[in-house]
C-alpha cells in the first residue's frame, strides 16, 4: 500500500491527500478528485490499479476504465523466466519516468518509450499496454528470439480464442462445407 500511496502522491500531487479507509474490513486508498475525465484516466494509470471506485451513499461503485486497452493485461505477466522484472514494478517505473518529467500533463497521449536493455520485453509490453509506442534494444539474441516466439504464440492463441467466442463468427462455422 505504501508503494501505491507514493505513486498516487507523484501522480496526483499534494493537492489531493490520500488516506486509507476500510470498507468491509478491506483497506482502500481514497482521495477526493474532481469529477473530470482527466482524473479518471489518471487513476486507472496507476501501476497496481485493477479497478477504481467511486463512493456513493457509502457504497463502492466501480468506474469504467476510460483508457483504451491496447493489449490485454496479461501480456507481460504470462512469460516467466529467471531474472524477469515484475510487470507491476515496471509499470510503476514507466509512470515515475513520465510523471517526473515534462510529460506529466500528456501521460495519456502518444509518447515514445525506449528500453535500452529490453531483454524479453516486459517494459515494452507495459508501455504498449499504456498506449505508448515502445522500442527496445537488446544485445542478447536469445532474449529477442524468445520474445518473438512468445509474442507470436500469444497473438495466435488470443486471436483464435477471440474469434471463437464471437457469435458473429459462429454463424459461418459450416460455411462452404
């Protein structure tokens, strides 16, 4: 919680104090923000935000995520290997870089991220999930080969299962048979 509190203070500044409030025995980090789209996009940009709630009449009401999903959330977490950087920590580092510089007010615009030691792509995937253009450099060809193999399989699997689940697609199952 302290890591998220620190990230919130960097993203939101000192103008919006953050406090821990328990709901049904579970602590939630809470802050009063103006009801503006900018703050919703900002809250969902947190590295560990899974859902953002609004408190209405003492009830937690989930807010829609206004940030477009460029890649599924699991893309950087599926591939496991020794020495892998945690994807939540990586998202935190990207946020710190963006919000500590001149890009803080443009965090939801098309930014370019360069990872000079990209390895198997955790930072690249996290940047892509945030809607940024990501490029990487890696000296170890084995890592880039593994990254390419993984992402190709990942896309094949998700595209296949995405179309299997669409009702529109199912009407054409027996077409031409």
